[in-house]
C-alpha cells in the first residue's frame, strides 16, 4: 500500500509555481493576484480562506482578502463581485461558500466573470470542462487529477466509482475521469443516495473517489484488493482525547481499507492540500491568460 501524500505533493507544486512567479517578476511582469471574499464567521470557511491567502504568500502572489459581516446584503455582495470583475489588477477571485442564508449563492456564482472564476464554479467553466474545452477546473477535482498524474496511476480503461454527486466534487470528477484525456478514459459510475446496492459497484472498482461527508462510510468489505482510494471527505468527529475535542476523519475507514488498497489518500494530508494548490494553479493560469487567451 502506498500513501498518496497530498501534503508533500502540494509542497512540490507550490515550489514549482513560486519558481515560475520569480521568473515572471524577473521579466518585468507583475505577480498574479488572487482576491478572496469571506462573508461571516463560519470557522471552517475562515480556515480555508486563511490557507488560501497563506499559499498565495508562499508562491509570491499578491492577495486581497475582503471580509464582510454576515449581515451584508445580497446587493452589497454583488457590487463587490462586479468591482472585482472590473478590477484589472485582480487575475482571479473566489467568494467562499457557504454564504449566509439570505444570500442566493447561485446568483453570486453567476455574477462572477467566468474569466476570473478560478474556483471553476460558474456554469460557463463547468460547461467548457464537460465539453473538453479549456476551462478553470474546480479545485478539488483538479487536485485529484494532478495527484493521479504525478503518482503515475493508470486511469485509462479502469473502472472508477465516484460516491457523491455534488457540483463541486462528485459530478465534475466523474466527468473528468471519463473524458478523452490523460488522466481520463475511465469507465465511470456516479453513485449517490438513491443508488441501489452501492456495494456491488464499489466491489468492482479499480479506483474509488469518495465525496459524501459521512465519516468512515467506505469499509474494507466494500472494496477489492488493489483498489486506489481517493478520500475527499473532511469530517469532524468528537474525540475527548484530542486537544480540540474533535478529530478529522475522512469518508473512508482508513485503517482497514488501507490494508486492501494499492494507493490511498490520508485525511488530513491527502486531497485537502491539493485543493488549495489547485486554486493557486488556476490563478497562475488566469494571470498567464492560458484559459481564455
Ligand atoms: P455534498 O455534501 O454536497 O453532497 C454529498 C453527496 O453524498 C450527495 O451527492 C449525496 O447524494 C451523497 N450521499 C449522501 N448519503 C449517501 C449515501 N448513504 N450513499 C450514497 N451517496 C450518499 O458533497 P461535497 O460538497 O462534495 O462534500 C463531501 C465531503 O467532502 C464533505 O466531507 C466535505 O467537507 C468534503 N470536501 C472536501 C474537500 C477537500 O478539499 N478535501 C473539498 C470539498 C468537499
């Protein structure tokens, strides 16, 4: 069994990007610039945004953090989005989700200029991805692809099962794994809460991507020997022995599944760090005008 070390891999990619940014600056170009909009006090969102800004600093990007109270109106938030769309000094930006209930997330996502949508959530980018056109790929699926590529895991012709059909992970990774590209060319089953006999699918799978948000859902009896496991889940479970009173666990019962797997991502330290790195990579692509020219 080999651990897919997202922490190590993302460190390598961050170093590569930092090198490229140095070269950009040396040749007289300005540094790529990412802006992040954070609304409210959600603790997980604060951690995610902090990590994103920190990663910008590590690679030498400029970054702008716009923090707003949770009582901001939808109109005010849309105004910020429009300003960021127009601001030529900003290459890409994200509005951290979830947003407070009184704000329509879809409306905000749609207001982001697809050219600056480095989260890849806008339907224009999603549609371009689905058609195999240049697009900003959503960060978590993009991170998974890079992981498969860098660890030289063969995907072509494999049976892949994706558990969970969210717009940000399950659905896009199922499209990306089945597209005519490398990594890709897999036969993909997208399973969800209405799937009958889920185990019959997982038992056949060569590669399983789990994105459910259910702690330790995938157990050893559900997988075959040699399976590749990508665990996207990040769940807080109570643990009185842990310093903070909780620990993080994935959607996979790690210890027992690891014994049967050929490759497996840990949680934390697997897909999570790759997600942040992919956002940075998308911002670099935006600065270089690689997607839309
Ligand atoms: P979500 O919470 O939006 O949706 C969950 C999906 O699971 C749904 O499609 C649902 O149909 C499916 N599902 C629920 N119960 C099921 C069952 N019993 N059997 C089969 N399918 C079932 O999903 P999400 O936003 O992709 O998040 C999933 C997990 O991934 C969460 O733990 C989240 O925190 C984590 N996440 C991690 C990263 C990262 O960077 N590592 C990024 C995004 C999400």
